[in-house]
C-alpha cells in the first residue's frame, strides 16, 4: 500500500557562525571509495513501535524533534548533504558540499498493518519498498543521502533511508544513525539547543589518513571498466541497469541463536578450521540458498563478503569513509554445496578465505579482488552477504525505545542477503532474505529442516 506523502522537507546542517564558510567543502575519494562509485544505493528501513502514536503527537512533538536533531547531527556529518560530482576534466569523482546543500526528507503516512510489515515473518517485498526514498543519480552527479519518515497512526513509525556507499561503509552508516538518535533523545523539546556529540559518535573525515602509492590508485582507476556505461561506453556514475524487479518477491528475517551456531560448529570436525559465527552462519545460509535456487551442479559459484581494513590501515573506528575490501570465494562448482556435505564444504571454503586474510595487506586484498574478477565466468552463480553481526543498528533509540526491526530493502536489486546482530544484542545473528516465492518456500524448508536434524542429533 503506497503511503500518502504529507510533505517534503530539505534539512540543512545546523550552522555554527564561528566555523561556517561560504566556500564549498570538498572531500576527495580514496582508492577504497572508488569501488563504490557505481554501486546501488543502500536502502534500509528501521521500525519503531508506538501503539498510541497520534497525529497530534507525531506532528507537534515527534517529527519536529526528528527534524531538528537531524539538522544538528548533520552539522558533524556535513558530507551527507553534498553531492558526488565528476567533472569532465577530473581523473576521478569527488564529494562537494555547497553552502545551500541539504538532505531531502519525505514525510508520509500509511494505513497499512504496522505489526505485519515490521514483523520478521513472510511479507511482500513491495510493502517495504514504498517506505524508502530514492537517490538522484546522473552520469556526473549523485545525491548521497535521503530520508523518509512514515507515520502509522496508533501503531508506530519507521525511518527509511537511502545512502550512497561511496561516502561511507556500514560502520559509518550506523555511527550517523546513532549520532542522530543520541541528539534527538538528548534534546530539550522546548529549547532544542545545539548538542555536542559524544566522542564515539563524532566522525573523523580526514581522507589523508589513508595512504596509498599513487601508482596503485592509478591502477585501481584503470582496472575499473565499470566506470564506463555498458551501452555507449561513456564515463558514468549511474549504477548498472537491473532487470525488472519481480512482483512476487517476498522477504523473511530468520534468527540464529548462539546455541544454534554452536551446534552447527559441532558438525565440523576439521580442527584447523576457523569457526567464527560469521563463517558458520554464512556457510549455512549459502549452502541452503544454492540448493533452494536449484543451481545446476556444474555451474561455477562465487560468494562475496566484505573485509573491514581499519586495523590493517591503523584507521580509527570513527573514520567516515570506506575501509572495506570485497573478498571473492571462487573456483568451485555448485556440486560442492549440493550434496549432504554442502554445509561442511561451505564452512571450509569460507574458513580458508577468512584465515587467508591475516597474511595480506589492504592493497594485496584489493589486487586479489580484481584478479578474481578476471576469472569469473559469465554463467557464474553469485551470492553475497550485506552487513555484519557487529554493527549495532538496534541501539538507535531516538527517545521512544529501540527499533523492533531493521531491514535492508535494496537486496532485491542484487544477489545478496543481509546479516545483523540479534535485537536482544546477544550472540548469534539475524538473516534477512528477499527471494521469489518459488525459491523462498524451499529455502525455509531446507533451513529449518537442517537445524531440526542437528537439534535431534544433540539430544
């Protein structure tokens, strides 16, 4: 059900006369940002349950606090209001923030069933897609951040966001949401004065922290043929076109407790295997997906995940930018995951990959990714994981309680599922999937049946 748009606002970063300048703020891109220039915007939605949320309270208290605190938070996160720009004479794009730049905020209202949409059960993907905004992206310019706040009268509200990955990774994404939530929760609803941020939410935007050989950055630019439009061969920042998004897509969020993860670990007998929660959860989901999608046993496989390189580069966690390198797991056929030992084989593949990261620097990892891309065959079946079980999205309390759910909506545009920490913040993970109905039913059956077998063996 399409929400009714109430208004569209353009939120400016709060001004500070002592430091503000009329000159544009220019932020260069590092070699780790460049990989994301043509990436699909990340679209997410965060749900907050408020059973007695009236129109009056929403418009007179909740919305003004969200808008004012957003402006105050943006004061510390200036780049979010800017644009990614690529002038014809420049060798690479850059972020430019002009004095008049803003973040677009759409306010809407929905009569849909909040409990159903915000639940973790099976839901039509179309119900969530209308709750997130779009970014404006052309060949030489792209907005970087947009928001949509939707009221569900007497049920709750949600915050939908769209963000360009070129500006920041998942760590930066949740840092801003938590900063905004902190400011909102701290505001005196009468005075609404400027609030300073705690150190943990104060971003470090200095791009000179990431050092790389100039020759290597040139190599990165030269190796990225995806800067060229697939049709006319001209330089572009538009994401590659996706086919028509299916109308029958459904989504579900599945929980894996630490107890479940530990029981899955017991199935793996190889002592040298790296058995982290990340490896176990992704190996299980990957093996179930390959079976549920009915992949031909001779078809090549590719699995992708992101490695955070902050420690390798000695970069503070509060750095606002990209410190991720994509890791390819390739060189395997589907029959490796289709048999009885599919999960065990997936564990060994991911375990060996994760263990191998320790001996490589950031430049080596990026070179390995580019080399791997050259080896990928055209008929390769691709799966990937978006997110991490260590980010902390469920901590974002704006003053009306923790979120009841958080979803990555944009996984309908590429072959990926999401991974988050569980809402109660204990160990384990939440897995978000968006599949065709014909794939979702066998996936759920495989996922649950496999765990039931393991449960019965441990009794």
